[in-house]
C-alpha cells in the first residue's frame, strides 16, 4: 500500500512538473499568441520567431541534460527549471520588446526539458528500480493535463476581459502553485536508491538509431507547426473567431488519455506499428483545416493532433528506457535533439509562409508532407527489424 502511495506521488510530481515546465513555460504561448497579436502588435513573423527561440531553448536544455551524467545535478537542475518557468512567464509582462521576449522564451524553452527529459528520466529509472512497468504513459498524460489547465485558465481570464499581461501573470501564479508537488515528490536519485543496482543495456544498431532520428525529426516538425499555430488557425477562420481556446482545450482532452491508450496498442502491435498508426492519423489531422474550414473539421483536427503527437513522444521515450534502462536519458537526448531541430525550423518558416501567402494552408501542406516522409522512415525501421541478425 505504501509503495502504491509512493508511486502515486511520483506520477503526480511528474504531471505537475509537465504542467509547469511544458504547459506554462512552453505550450501556453500558443494560447496567448492571438491575444498578443491583437494587444501588443505582435506580427506573424514575430510570433513564429518567438516560438522558434522557445524551441531553440528546448534544444539547449536537451543538450545540457544529455551531457550531465550526475543524477544529483539533474535533480537539482529540474528544481531550478521549475523556478525559472514561473519567473520567465511573469517577466513577459515587463516589456513589449520582441528581443527581450525572445530571450525569455529561450529560457522557458530550456525549462521545458526539465519535465520532458529530466523528470521523465528520473521517473522511468525509479519505476525500473522499483519493479514497476517501465512505461511513461501516466507521466506523459501530464502534457494533456497541462493543455487543459492552461486552456481553462486563459478562457476564464478572457471572460474577465484580461489583457495579455494579465494572462501571463495568471499563468505564472498557477505555475507557482502547481510547482509545489513537483518540487517535493520527484524522486531523488540517491535518496531513493536508484543507483543501487546495475541494469544491462540493450542498445539498438546504428542504422536503427539513424532512421529513428530521421522519423522523429519529421514528428517534431508536425508537432511544432500544429502546437504553435492551431489556436491562431481557428481564430483566423471566418465565423470561428473566439473558438481557438476551445480547439486547444480539445487537444488537451485528447492528449490526456492518449498515452495510456497508445501504451496498450504498442503492447499488442509493437512500438513501431503503433508509431506508424500515430503518424498517419496526425497527417490526417494536419491536413483537415486545409480541405474543410468548418468548426467540426477543425475540432476533429485538434482532437487527432492531441491524440497522436503525445503518442510519438511517449512511445519513443519509453523505447529509450527499454534500450538503456541504466541511463534512459542517453537515448532520450539523442532522439529529442532530432525532434527539437525540426521545431527550430518549423515555426519561423511557417510564419514566413503565412505572412507571404495570407493563410496557413501552404504551411500545413508542407507540414503534412514532412510527416509523410516520416512514415517512410518508420516503414524502413519495420523492414530493418524484420531482417535476420
């Protein structure tokens, strides 16, 4: 019973970490973007570049996490990221200088690696050492929870006629409250005896790793475009003004149980076939707003995006634990660098396309095309896995 309570606290800490470092420090920007465009004269290109700097920060955070081998340092760094997530969100209200905003978004992006890489690594290692199933579905459900929490908060603030500064302050306050369980209950690698035993690694071959990186790069591109602009896409659609937050909320609702569902699918089909299904469904979700601009189609697009992007992250990072149980962050870091590299390119490029052509259509076509290329890489992985050793 005590172990179950401990596991519950560990999972809750991970979910709260994701709300602070991913939901507030990273994803909430998509919700506030249209409000900043109308209230702070932020352009499409400027909005795209702010998203890009956030993703660049995330890449820097991943690089730092992958180079740190001392788990105690990682544990303390995660705590620092919780504090910085709160501080950078609050600091957004102090200026309208895009350069300063870019610096703040970069730091916030660094913080996002705290929940996605460091916390997930500590939790996965704790699960393995304590004889629990090595799956991160429950932890990554926190991404869906973070989207729901930030969407509801922004919508409530909108009903109170809050401007963009008040939105950021409200998000910072929420982050400060939610950070408390994350601060207290993320398992300490030394206190909880995570280094007590040695676990044998089972690393994949070079060809497998290369194809997986390429496929994950494609997933990162699709994720960056949809996560950054989905609210603005809805807000720009004639007759759907004011429905952007609803679409983002639906992303969170779909994402919350999706990790658990995809874990079950992966157990039956294998991880690669589960990833293939997720990629194909995400392509459908990306292209829907282009071929049909009705509210139903846009909400279905949001639902498909929410239910699949999280599968790509959760399944790949769970594979990391199976390949490198002694140090899952090793494979996590390599994969996330590929994922993050695409996220640096995608928002700025999509912002330029949108400003040049007056709509998101070309950017969405391009994003769907990249995801289709990712499907071909996954098919290559399936074929590689079938080859005799």
